[in-house]
């Protein structure tokens, strides 16, 4: 088995850190240059998951515009939208919904999370896009 490349590990750590802190231009430029938009860290957290969980709507929008999967779960089954609801980030929730995130997906789903914490504004947004059937 090959030894991990320390430079590659440092680069990945830096990119995930940028998503966590809300840097938008750098991660977007790397994705535009060929970095996989759904790149995940050792926990299965994508750049989108980290940006969403830490409340960075601009970064979330930039990643979604580049094809990030709004419903990709991490290794614990958590999804970006449920994380944004849990963190009470309305701009991020709206960006994810606009980007196609399913509020009914996952366990707990964003809907279940909003109900648990009595977040009526989010619940009303989710009702607007309730699946038929």
C-alpha cells in the first residue's frame, strides 16, 4: 500500500478548512479546475456539508452551482439540510432548498429536526415543497 502523500493531505485539510470558514472563491476555483465537487473528508463530510453546517450560504450556493449533491449524507447519515436546520441557519436552509435539497430525506430529516426544535419558519418552507402522494 502506498504511503499517504503529506502534501496532498495538507492540501485537502486546507480545502476543507476553507469550506468550514466560509471561503468561497478558493474552493470554487479548485472545483472549476477539476477538484471533485463532492470530495469528502475522513468522516464523509463534503465541502457542502461543512459550509452548510458552519453557516456559509455564499459558499453553499457556489458549490451547488458547481454540481454539489445537496442530499449527500456523511458517514453518520447526516445531510447538509438537517445540519443547517439544527444550527438555525435560515440563509443556508434557503440556499439548500433552492439547490434541490430534500427536507424529507435522511434520519433525522430536516423536517424531523425542525419539528424537534419547533422551528415553524423552516416547517412552513418545507410544506411548500411537500412531495405529492
